[in-house]
C-alpha cells in the first residue's frame, strides 16, 4: 500500500510544474494523507517541494468515507494541515485537480484563516459553543423567497464584468440577512470561492470541463462556491493581483469599509 501511491504522487508534482504559473497559490505543496482501511498513509513533501516521501502510517482521526477530499490539521503531524483523500482520487485527471483545490484550503488555514475568523461573530460564537462544524451545518435560510430571488439576480448579474453591480447586490444581501447568515455567506464565498476559481483556471488550462456546480436552484452551500468564484474573478479583473493576498481579498469581499 505504501509504494502504490509513490508514482501517482510523483505525477502530481509533474502536473504542478505545468500549472503553477496560473496562480501564486499553486506553487506550494502540502502533506497528503490517504485513507486506506482504518489507517492513514501520510506522505510529506521535502523542503524543496519537488519530491514526496512516505512519512508514517497513523490511525484515522475519524471515519473517512470514500470520495473525501478535505483539508484539516492532523494530530499525527503535530497538527499541521494536510490534504486528506481516498486512493481513487488518483484514478482521473479530475481527481488530481481536486487535490490542488484542497491545497488552496491548506494555504488559507496556514496563513490567515484563524485570524480572519476572529472578525466574524458567527465564528466566535461557534468557538464558544465548541461547534466545530458550523462551516458545514449552519442553518442558512437558502429557500426563503427574498434570498432566493436576490441571489438569482446576483448569479445573473455576475456573468457580467460589472463589479459595482456585484457589490451593490451584496449590499442588498446584507440588508435582508441576519448578520450571522451574511457572515456565513461571505465566509463560504471567500473560502470555497477562491478554491473553486483557481480550480477552474486549472481546468481551463488542462482542457477539462469547468466546475460550476451550485449555480442552479434550489440554492445550497455549494451555490456560495460558484458565486464566490465569480465575485473573486470580478475583483481580480478590477484590481489585478488582489487574489494573491488572500487576507486582503477577504477584507475586500466583506466590503471592509463598512465594518
């Protein structure tokens, strides 16, 4: 089991060389944990990022179902952030692309995620309640007519390259939503939207179908991935390079001048 993943992980490095010019966040590699039976096989990049080596075998920190692609800190790696997947991720080129999507989340965690969460009331409240799943299970009012109608307008307008209209519609969302719901929406648009946007840049480069899941009704948390990607694209067109500084990007998406 240990050796069977050496070759596909080497292919991952080769692919990274081909796509790293697309965005500065694609330059760095992170540990990869592959869930196999009841064990986690851990592979670590060397300091140069040019080679992975098998690090250790550890017990799964929780049940890991097949198909998982996630970023979370591992106690077995002294709480370093890692990309956790199951082995079939290496079966297709699409699977390799999702690893780079997860690497973006690893960078968010490693650089500024904890700091940014301190700015959000929803995150502070969740931490106090020891609710570590709020990013997945916050009861957002996706199906209310007012939100659905306005968010559909946002999706329609965000096909345009009019940043003022995008920001105007976000301000309307801020008016109709509870503050915690609005923070949740913006957090997901930043965190997942950034990874989705860069993922699609890779897909374009590799002539793969782009990922636009979430643009259809009924809206869900995945809808924020799509809208966030479009929002970030509008910002990048208006302010080239803003996506390189992901902390500043978050402030911009929060319409920080109003906070």
